[in-house]
């Protein structure tokens, strides 16, 4: 049937359009990441949807599954494996070494953001979800949550962006 396929295509286009960033307001350029020049990644969107289902999951150092708790790299490995079928393993630094570097201004949902939180490079990783926000498993407050790249703590510690998609 063509009608349901057409309807599904239109709904998908509307959903993707709703995920776009608004035009920057005067004085708020630090809050907005430019529209990515790379096309939207279907696997990246799957990663974000899966990650959203893990909000409030408990933190556990070395944790690799939601039942036991997750740390930042365990969360990324778990989500990428389940949602995108990609084997991404190791520490945050290992994951950074294996991803393809991208400019911060080209972040798309599902890409990874890295921070220096322990006075060493690439000591923390999160999944970019759009509109300068990322989801991660910080040890502080002990739960998977969403923060903004522009928040003082993370803005000062941002190191790099990486992708595993196209």
C-alpha cells in the first residue's frame, strides 16, 4: 500500500524536522551548534532513542549493563551495541581513539562528545542528542542524565567530538 508508506515518510520527515536546532538568538550563539552539514543518521537517531530510555539508570564504575549500573563508556558500549549493532568497547579514551574526529559544529544526534573530567584526556564520554544537549552516566549524582555542552562544568572540560556513523 502506498498511502501508509507515504504517511510514514511524512511523519518521519516531521519528526526529524522537530529535532532540528532553532535559529540562534542574538547573544546565544554559545548555546547553539550550527546545523550539521552531514545528513541525519538513522543509526544515530536510534542511538538517541535508546539512550533516552536509560535516563535515571544507576551509575556504577565499570558498569556495562543497566541492571548492574552503567559508567560512561559502559553506557556508550551498551547503547551502540543494542541500538546500532556496533561493537564499541573500552574506556572513554579507547572509544575516542576509534571514532572519526568531527568538528563540534557538525555534531549530529548519536555522535559522541568527550571531556577531560579527571585531569586526563578523554576521561568522560556522552552521546550528543541535539540542541547542545548530551546524555551521559556521570558518577556525580549517580544516574544517567541529560546535560548541556554549554553548562559551565562541561563547557570548560569539552575536548572533542567523534562519530561512528558514515
